C-alpha cells in the first residue's frame, strides 16, 4: 500500500465518509482500514487526517496505542503469543523465543516471505489454558516449546512448503 494509488485514496475516503455522522469516528475508520489493508501506514493516516480534520498526531497515537492496529504489513499468519502473567509464569517467554528462533524474526516482525508475523500480546483472557498462543484467531492452549516446531510445520504445509 506504500504510495497509495487513486483507487486506494478513493476507498479510504469512502471509509471516512461512512462514519461522517458519528460523534467519534476514528476507531471505526481505522478498524475498517486495518481490516481492508492489513495495516495503517503514515500516508494513510495523512489521508484520514485531511478527510476528518483529526490531527495526524492523534491518529498516530491511536494506531500505536492499540495492538490491533499496525504501521507495517503483517504476515498471512499472525502468531500471537500471550505474555500475560499466567502465561508468562508457565513458560510463554520460552515459547515466543522458540517461534523467533525457528522463523528467524523477533516479536513485531514479519518473515521475509510474508507468511508469519510474531506478536507479543498482553493478557488475552485465556489464563485457564496458559500458556496460550493464537494464530489468526485459532487458539493453541497449553502450548509447549516442544510443540512450536510442529505448529509452524502445520502452516508451512498449508502453503505447500
């Protein structure tokens, strides 16, 4: 989406127009853009600012505050590793480290092939099944370091790799 084309600008303006009558439209606008494009780069924030009159600083603050939003494109498979207290004390840090080792990226980064992004999450509300990992909404309960390689393999096989 870098260097947005004319149809992209038009679509972003349509999304902004959709919420023109809302008292506080920013979260809805950003959510729709994130869902449609997968991330919200500065260029898009500037378009939203021009359309809504909300400052780029405020928009950037919202985008960087909420973990749902991203400034960079995410992979096809987003691996969310919960690092909340219950997960952490049951070995979540070692699990995220293993994903990083296998995929050769750090939390917050995406693999070169665009398949995987690793996200370090705060509590996801799955304390009873800690440590928990999610991949595109699918929950892997009571994850272990030993299971990480097979989970990665499962997704690579889906891609024919």
